[in-house]
């Protein structure tokens, strides 16, 4: 275990760690203003999130992809999980925040049996 922790620290300093989140839904958007991340997720109010100082958030030009980067693997994963927990993907329409490449099992809605 100590070997893996040391290897992750070396890898974090040399290459860094990255998590990519995607947002999907009508009216769902995010923006970075200074250090703070502003999220519009269908609530009656905007959600504001301040990541730790060791983690940087950036938005691609398409505005539906958020990249989280840092040198500490645990903190990058924790920040990504916290942002994802604000609006996880719902299984009926697929709206919400997901990791890039994450497969979401879709459910069928109510069906009439007549």
C-alpha cells in the first residue's frame, strides 16, 4: 500500500490527474468565475461550489464538459464525486452529470398493458 501511495504522488507531480465530467439536460450548464464553479441544474437557485486550492476546474468550448485537474488523486476524485452528487444521472431520460464515458442503464417508463 505504501508503494502505491508513493507511486501516485510521483505520478501526480510528473503528469497530474484528470477527471472529465459531462452535463446533459435542458437548461443545465456550468461556468467558472474566478475560483468558484457556478452550476445551473434545474433547481430554483444556482449552486455554487468552491473547489480546494490544489484542484483546478476548466470548461471546454462546448460548455458541457468540465475538466478537473490536480496533483492529488484522492482530492481530484473527491471533487469530481461531489460535483456529480449535485445532480446524478437519472435512469429514465439520462439527464444529469456523469463521468466521461460512463454508461448509464436506461429504464423504460410506465407502459400501458391494454
